[in-house]
């Protein structure tokens, strides 16, 4: 019963959140365009689905993803677990003793990104617009690798307590350098990839993971150290997609070189 009441509460809040959008669209249609709204029934049904979907999604976040992220962080940083799996021999626990946290963070970042609906849509559109030059799976895997690495590195930052701006400065410096070297076609797509991947599936889980990790590690503040994983998840996909574009160009050059050598060899054989 409590779950049902909570679901109704979230759906009602979602309706209030969507209401300003509905009012603006209809007011713009009546005042500026001054014409009837086309396909009014389909639009209203779509808004109903959006409201219900958002409400149920928020229920899922509160009931599953946030508790799961905190639970995994607590289990992976449990003193008994760390003592059983530590790699340092003596002394206090060091950053390398938390290697299971890094592996879990990278795996969860990769898997949630592969399941991200916004990334799927962008990948398919990029493949269609580029005439197949940008592969759907190639782009998704490149973005997922960037997110996985970024979330793992972000957990390392939380555990060590290093300042966030150091990582951001070095990361964006790498982005600037890559931007000057990457093919122009991939640059806007790479920058957009950092935004679409931090969406409905990825953000809630890695946020819960960061907060749970900051609460579990002694000396860390959830407010100061718990946030920031989303910044890593936004930055490193840009780097990985730019690298994907650069590797694609190198592969094309290598293929052309092989084809050219094959043609020369064939011409020599005919000459003989």
C-alpha cells in the first residue's frame, strides 16, 4: 500500500513538472502561430504516458537504484571485506586496496551507458546522417568506455580525497588538444556524447554510488566528496569518442595504404 501511495505521489509531482511545458506549448500555438494544434489527441495521450513514465521512473530510482548504489559502496568498503582482499601487506589501508571499488564503478559506468536510451538514439541518428561512417555500436562502446574509465577514476578521487579541479583541468586540456587533431566530423558528436550519456539511467546510479562511497570512507564528506562523478562521466566520453574518430582515420589510412600496395603489386604482376 505504501508503494502504491508513493507511486501516486511521484506521478502527481511529475504532472506538476510537465504542466508548465504543456501550458507554454498550447499558449504559443494559440498566441503566436494562431492555429489549431495538429494531432491533439495523440499529443495529449503522449503527455499522459510521459507523466506516468516519469512518475514510475522516479519510484524506481528511490526504491532500487539509489539504495543499490549505496549498498554496493558500503559492501565494497566494509573493513572486513577490505582486509580479506587487501594488496598492501602492512600498515593502514591504501588507495590500491579499494581496487574492487574501481572495477565495480567502471563496470557499472560501462553497462549503464550501454543501456542509455538517449545514447542509442544519438548513435542511430549519427549513423544515418554520416552514411554509415559512424558505427552505432562503435560509438556506443566508445562512449561507454569513457564513462567506465571516468567513473572509476572519480571513485579513486573520492577515496584519495584529491581536489576535483585538478582532474577536470587535465581532462579538458586533453580534450582541447584532441579537438585540434581529431576529424572535424566527429568533434561536435564527441561533445554531445558527454551530455547524452549522463541521462536517465547513468546519473542516478553513479550519484548514489558516489554518495555511498563518500559516506563509507572515513574522512570523506558526502557533500564535498560525494558529488563529482557525473562530471567525470561527462568529460571522459568526449576524450574516448575523439580518440575513436582519430583511430578510425588511422584505420582508413592503413586500409588505403594496403589497397594501394595491392594494386601496385597487381600491376607489376601484369607487367611481368
